């Protein structure tokens, strides 16, 4: 089968910043199918990093980079606002570009004799026409409606709440209609899938949880550095920013009161100024972009995940477990994962409980080792990308059969 993979940026491989979900699922699909990657590109450095990863050439038979949208006109901006369009939509703000993109994608499907369109996230769904000759699926990963609801509840101040409400209204509109365009809607947790089903009961949905590259994220030898706490993620992502600030302001001082030599490392690209300033405090380190996150995780005594916002399955949790690291996390951090408190992870729903559990594990390394070992066993059994991709591939085959009355061998 020929699959056109449509995405708003160059997908992240295991060695690149960002979620490796799309690339990892495509790597498994490419074992049985031919994949054409059609994407925009956020930077030349990112594209160069992608091309220099030897695994990328084995996944995609062809790569087409799409042009970025032109600068919008004043009238385009007003029409965009009047339609309460999402920030990423171009149909109102840049209508000529929007039409050109739809025509280009249609032409590519005809030229390459594509059997299926696989859209990644909500950002490129507007370019997939409702009346098509070929089937299409979309991996929303996280529900932007669910994210919008949580942001709205967390905001303070009338202007911020109004802005969050406007985003939520459009998110609901988009996710309510996505099932009319796509033959299958994929999410990465049953929580997100439930939101989509609630918005559009007729949508054909499937949960494919995140996996982890077990060959790349290998456990290290030893217990890591005493009192070193590590939090990883793309720091340009608001929920990660909030988590870093929350831990630094409310949790870390409680830990330092009992463990004066504790060190908190915030590891990930794109930290804004308020996160970078945290490095001025004793014991806090902000790395910015790093070439490889594994040495930081490997050298940690514990991984912490103090997320209060966000949706979906968190890759940072799976990476820590794959590397056999004990993790202290908020309940939201493990949403969509079948993990049990004090079995594979330590859970805390308040700053004081979070600090107490971190201190307990630092003072009891044998207990930390037990949690790490249980976490590693869990991801090995349930969260390899091969397992995740298999369920996706079976669903794709069902879509093809339903549309065309023919199936493709899954080998």
C-alpha cells in the first residue's frame, strides 16, 4: 500500500527534540508499506537533523516539503477573527494558499497513486477534502478540546479566560466535524478518545497509546548521581513550562529543606525567559536544547514529572521507565497509562506529598530501584512501538476494506 503522510513539521526521530510518535509509527508501517512524507518545515536545522538520521531514509521513500503560508493581509486577519478560526488555520486568513495546498495534495495523491492519507495532528486536516476517492485517517494524538477545557479552568483574569474560551469554541467545532472528513480518528489515550466520541458519536475512533524505542532508550549501569532530579520535555510547550515553574516554586524548596544538596535539572529546548531565570536559584539548572537527553536521564537519581496541564500519554514517563528510572509524578502525568502508585511510579497530587515522596525515594534507593525495575517490565510488555503500530495497521486495513472492498496483507 502507498501511504501519504501529511504533517505540519518534519517528524522527530528518537534522537530529535519533540515527540517521536509519528516517526515511530511510520517506521513500523514502512516495513509493510511505501510511505510518502509531505510536510512543512519549521527550520533548516531540524530538516538537516532529520536527513542526517540514518533511520529516516529507511522509513520514507520520498519527502516533499510544502511551502509556508505567506504573510496574511489585514482583511484576511479580520475574516479569520470573525470566523473564530484556530491560530493554525489558513482557509480564511490566506485563502489562495489554502486552495493551493488542497490542490497540491490532491495532485500528489494522483501522481503517486496513493492508497491512503495519514494526517498527523489537527494542524493539516483542513487540507484534506471531505469528498475524496481514497480513504484518510487522522492521528489527533491529544484532544485540543480537552486541553482547552483544562487551560480555561486554570486561567485567571477576564482577558485570559475570554481568550481561552474562544480557543475552546473553535477546538470543539474542529473536533466535532473531523469524523465527517476522516474514515478513522486516532488518539493516544482513552480519555482523549472519549472526548472525541462525546463531540461526534458517529466518528470511527481508535486509541493507540504512545510507545517507546526500547533499543534507543536503554537502562544505564548504576543508580545515578545522588540527589539529582531531572525533568525533560520541550520547554516551549506551555504545560512543561507550568510544570517547571510549579516544581521550582512549590516543591523543590520543600525538598531542599530536607536534602540541601538536591539538584533540579530542567532539560529540553525552547525554555522561555521565566524558565531560564530559574537557573539563578540555588540547585536549579536549565539546559536549553541538548543533543541527547539520555545522559541526563541516565545520570539522575529520580525523574520527576509535575505536570498540571496537558492531555494524552506522556513520552517522558515512558522514556524514564524504559531507562529503569524511578519516577515521581502527578496523576495527570500518567493519564492513559495503566500504572499503579508505588508499583511502577510514585504519584503525588499536592506539592507537600510530591516533595515527601521524592525525599523518601532519595533516602531509600532500594525502593527507587524496585519502582524502576517494575516500570521497565511494564513498558517492555505493553509499550513497544511494534505493538502500538500493529493495532494501527489492523485498523487501517479495516478502513481500506470498508472503502474499497479489498485488503492489503499485513504480513
